[in-house]
């Protein structure tokens, strides 16, 4: 069994199949330096800590731990297959271009007679199985969601009783710092339980970054320390808040299904119309955005939270993404790469899907409606400025109502709050209304 982003023993179809169909099984994890180098500090620490937690859980349950190998899976998996004289490699499929190419190469590297049994344990429904009445994957979310909700779940069986065999390990799970979140399945289930206690209020609380109103389970779903089906079953749909949360899992499936059906989405807009958009060449603006020094407090708070913790609230992700693309007219692919590197839940299909949605270049696109006004968003979703003042402490002395647009305050009042624009905090780097016009021209929106 080759574990990748399915780091759990329960509700894991590939692990169940391996331990049911075989007498002995090697539980392999490959430390692939290409992935680790790309991951950024938060994701790398979280991944390695999750692998260590899986190893511990496996030892507790079976007395034997993971076989850890460092290297390129194209060589490592074939080596382990030979050492173990294995007849089959079990895995849960992944959807990104990198993963698809890697798995194809690994399959080709195996000797004749050794098969790969690829299951789907990372999504609620496997790609290709959620089809609307015309037999196609919908490019619009709501029809996809209806079909998704009506699609029956394939049963996933419980783990079997195969003996776990361990081979010599290479590589180390040591990291350069603590993971952002407590690792492993037990911690994921604790987070799930904590969320269930306020899941009924999800619809009312989910949009406010200063409120702990969401589940914080995206990194668990990304690494598979939690199965999306377990989450769906535990939360259930008994109240509107819970049903709204389950619908978010449909978004997650949708973006993964879309990437399988349209692999070019990773790099290209879905709509032909936006292929020739001329993006601004603005390294200074990009740097200000990354550092949280745009002069728009909500944008800056989000970007600083990301840099410091590897996390950002969904509402703020939408605001900063809209700001990069629409206010700065910077190519969404640059923002996508920055997010993917820093986010602890950074995941190609989810990140690309959401960036294309924010840019208005992807499926279900409506670019005009998603030009978010960063000041109005701030007033609406961080009304008393709690989130902003936490991440942009130099604005901490401002009255709450003024924190969203400090440039509107008279200089004397700013000075009384210890703020000097252009010194302690930047002036806005663009005028939102001019930028909006520039974006609409670039995107040829009438
Ligand atoms: C520009 C941008 C980039 C993003 N990049 C990522 C990413 O790399 N990885 C990632 O997992 N999510 C990404 N998201 C989606 C979303 O922001 C996070 O999934 C969510 O904030 C995680 O917090 P939570 O677990 O508390 O979510 P909850 O609100 O509790 O939602 C429950 C689960 O539903 C799923 N979900 C929620 N919102 C979305 C969404 N918009 N799209 C798809 N699935 C969703 C997630 O798996 C989440 O854990 C991105 C959103 C934007 C706007």
C-alpha cells in the first residue's frame, strides 16, 4: 500500500482492499523531495507530522510501522515491490497533473505481472461519476451539486486483517518547526467534533474572519487524515447550517472532477475568451500584496496571516484574490503559486479552481460580479476591525469604524491614533475605482 494523501487507516478504500485481499502488506510512504521542496514550510511540516502520526497509529494497531523511503517514487516503488516480492500496489488516486504523470510513470516502472489497484479515497465521489441528465460533468456548480447529492455512495469496507510487514526505512520525518495544526487522525476527529458543536450556526458565522465559525478541516481533507465521507456522515444535513457545510464538500469534489476532465485548467483559463488578457507587469504591486502592504487593511491582514501561519479565512482568500487580479491586474497564476506554496491546505485542484473562480476565468464564471470592493467587504465582514487590528497592529489605535479605510480620516485623528500614512502604514497602492475600470477594459466587459 503506497500512502500519499490518504494518511489514515479507517474509511480508506485502498488500505481496506490491500489488507483484505492480501495476507501481508507493506505500508509505504515515499519522501519525494520534489514535492517536499515545493511545499513551503507549513505544508511540509504538516505533511511530515501527519506521516509520523500515521506511523504511530499503525504501530499501535498492528505492532508494525510504516516503511519510509526517500527518493523518486518511480524508482522507490519498484524497489520496494522487488524487496517485498509484492504482486500488487494499492493506492488512492490523485487528480493533479503532477500526481497523474507520477502515477503513470510508477505504473510503467513495475515489472510485468505486478498490477496497480487504484481506488478513490480522497473525494466523496470518484471523478467521472457525478453526471447531470445529459451524461456530462456540469461546468456550473448548482447542477453539479444536485447530481452530486443524488449520487449513491459506493460502499467502502473496513480494514482487513493482513499482517503488516516493515522493510528498512531511509529518510527522516524530522522538521524545522512545529506543524500549524495538531497532526494525525485523532486530532482531525477532535477538530471535527469541535465543529459539530457549532455546525448549526455555520451559515450565519462562516463569513466572518474574526469568528471561529468554520471547521478548519481543509488540511485534514488535503492529507486525508480525515475521510470526506466520515465528515459528511458525522456532520449530516439535519439543519440548514449543516447542509450548507456539506455543500462545501461538493465544491471540493467539483474542483477535483473538473481538473480531471480539463487538465489544462491548471495553467489556462477555461474560457477561450480570456486567453489573451494582457496582465500588468507589476513586480512592486505583487511584492506589496505578498507582504501585506497594499494600504487596504483587510487585504493586508489576510496576507500577513498567510505569511505568519499558513492559514487564511475563506472570505479573506476571496478578497485578496479579487484584489490581486482585479485591482492590480496581476495574473492569477502568480497568486495561485504563492498560495499553494504557503497554505497549509494548499492543494492544486482546490487552489486552481478557486483562483479561476475568483479571477472569473474558470467554470461558472461571472467576472464582473466578483470585483470585490475591499473596503465594503471589510466593513461587512470585519465590522469592528478585530481581525484587521490583530494582523495589522499599527492600525490598532484607530476607531473601529475607521480601520477599513484609514485614508478617510483627517490627519489629526490619524496622528492621535499613532498612524502616519506613508510611514507607519502605506497609502493605498491603487485607487479601487480606477482599477476596476482598468480591469473591465482588460477583460473586455461592457
Ligand atoms: C483564492 C482561494 C484559494 C483557495 N485555495 C484552497 C486550497 O489550496 N486548498 C483548499 O482546501 N481550499 C482552498 N480554498 C477554499 C477555502 O478557502 C478553504 O477550503 C476553506 O477556507 C478551508 O477552511 P475550513 O476547512 O474551515 O472550511 P469550511 O468552511 O469548514 O468548509 C468545509 C470544507 O469544505 C471545503 N470547502 C470550503 N470552501 C471551499 C471552496 N471555496 N472550494 C472548495 N472547497 C471548499 C473544504 O474542504 C473545507 O475544509 C481556496 C479559496 C480561495 C478563495
